[in-house]
């Protein structure tokens, strides 16, 4: 039952995380809001939202000094992933950035196998390969020269997000209440991006209903909801299965590109979609029955 709940949480988390381009790209391109400002407001608003949830549920927000250090480290990893992923959009297509980012399940698996002695599984190995092939077919474009700076920035998220997922599972705060853990991770990110904005471009003024609506939705769906369900998924299903089910992220991102930004959808995209859905189905059916290799 716990594993099934974890799978559902993982699908919700990766699906909502894939909505980032839907809100961030219009904010940058149409509304003219700077990247540091977008990230600051995204994490500030999400922190307020999560704090309100904790207050309503009367959660105890008291943490030890040791936990504060761990939470700051986890918040830095999560914030670093958010920064590098969105920043890479400036240099390379979002589909390419998503493809590079999604290599992180391999990093998660390697960390869990070599540092935490997790058993390897035929099914999990197969689903990882299928989902990676699916993402490559679904998102990869080869039109023109790919900017190496963009590739390098996006590649950082492979390690930062993998370390974040494993850290939530294996650090001293792994048993912390999910809402409280999410609140402090988002708070750390808000403080980091406030400093980042003030030391770079400053915090841009944001006016108009549309930009603020996009910021609120960016804070809620791919931040609060995504991170909270990610933490719950890790608690119930573990790091490896959660990372593999992250394949829903590029799937959602591509669907947004097709139906909202009117991007092309060819046969390679169709086969990529099929492979991703197949990998998700295999995890759901066999994820609880690992066979050692």
C-alpha cells in the first residue's frame, strides 16, 4: 500500500514539475521579468503557502541546529537545480535541457547502489533505460549547434537533483514531517534567491494580473505541490523508483509544448511517449518485486 501511494505521489510530483516552462517562459519572454526575480518570488510565495499549511495543521516547526544545517544543504541543492534548469533555457531549447536533466535517475541509482548498498533490480534497470530512450526521442532536437554553456548548466542538475533526492531519503531529516521539511527547504531557497537577486540584477517590479497569476501558479504547482509530493514519494517508494517515475516531467513538458506553444509532434515523439508510458507501467506493476542481478 505504501509503495502504491509512493508511486502516485511520484507521478504527481514529476507531472507538476514539468509545468515549469508553462509559467516561467512567458514570464521571461512576454512579461519581461528577470530570472533572479522569478526565482525569488517563486520560492517566497511557495514558502508562504507551505507555512500557511503548517500553521493550519498546527505542525511543530521547531528544529535542531543539526537539522538546520541539513535543511540548508538540501535547500541549496533544490534551489541550485531550479536555477540551472531555468537558466539553461536561455542557451538551449527547453526540450534539450529537459533531456539532459532527466539523466538524474542514473545518478540516483548509482549513488544508492555504491554508497548505500541498494540491491540492483532487473525491472528498475529496464525502466531506467526505457524512460531515458523515451525522453531522448521525445525531447531531443538537433537543429543547429547546441550551445556548450547551456549543456553544462543543464548537466549540473543531474547531480544536484540526484543528491537532493537521496539526501531527503537518507539524511537526518528523513523522518521529519513532510510539510515541515518542505517548508524549510523552500524557505532556504527563498533566502538563497533573495541574496542572488539583490547581488545581481536586483528584484524587478512586477505589475499586472497576468504576471502575478503566473508567479502564483509557478509557486504552487511545480514548487509547493511538486516538492511536497516528491518528499512523500521518497518516503513511501524510495529514491530509485521516485527518480525513474520522474519521466512524467518531460512528458508533461512536451505536451505543453505541443498544445500550448504549438510545437511539432512527429513519429519519434510518439514512440518516445510510448516508451515513457511503458516504463511507468512497469514500475507500477513490478516496482515492489525486485529481482537481484
